[in-house]
């Protein structure tokens, strides 16, 4: 799957594809993924943020952010 057209993709589907690639091919390293596909990291993060996803480095995935404790 080529992520070159990620900006036109549905953000939910994009998150699924990116997380699969992160898990299977890049060991959770977002910098390696964006370098491999030659895409803008900030633009990818912004696109996924439109659906409420943040990159969680400890998990190596995009997810909804953990709830804040009161």
C-alpha cells in the first residue's frame, strides 16, 4: 500500500493502514515510516488528528489520546 495519496484518504482507514505498517514493517517508528514513503510527518499527523488520533510513541501507534485524570 502506497501512502503517497494519504491526504485524500478517509482518516479512519488511513489510521488502520498506518498502524498496520508501523506494526508489521517499521517497529512502531513513525520517522522510519514517513521517510520510507517520503511523506510529510506533520501533514500525516494533522490528517489523523482530524479524526481525533494522536501518535503515542510508547505504543508505536496512532490512537485516541488516553483520558485525562481528574
